[in-house]
């Protein structure tokens, strides 16, 4: 090997610490958003995936019908949050 290339040992500790700190940042972000909001977003994501599956497997109308649920749920959640913030 040329002398310009240095063999650096794999630093497992640094990678593990980096992973742990990134996980803590993500958990702090989820706490900031709120667990209920994260669950609603996951529900909408699942609805979209199922709607795409239905649409692409030949059940176009069922896929479109189910696909409209996600923006409807998000709209209702936004409306309820606006009402809640307006009453404070």
C-alpha cells in the first residue's frame, strides 16, 4: 500500500454514540410534536399506502375513496386544533 493511505481503526464507540444522540434528538422532536399527532400522521401514511395498493391492483374506485380519507382526517385535525387554540 502507498504510504499516503492510513489505516484508521473502525471506531464503534463514535458511531454508537452518534446513533444514540440522533435517536434522542428524534425522540425530543416527537415529544415536541406530540404523540397523538405522530399517530395521526402514521395513520394517514398507512391509509395512503393501502389506497395506492388498491388503486394499482385494479380496485381504482376503492383506492380513490380510501385515498381521500387521509386529507379529510388531516383537515379535521387542523380544524380542531384551530378551534382549541382560538378558545385559549
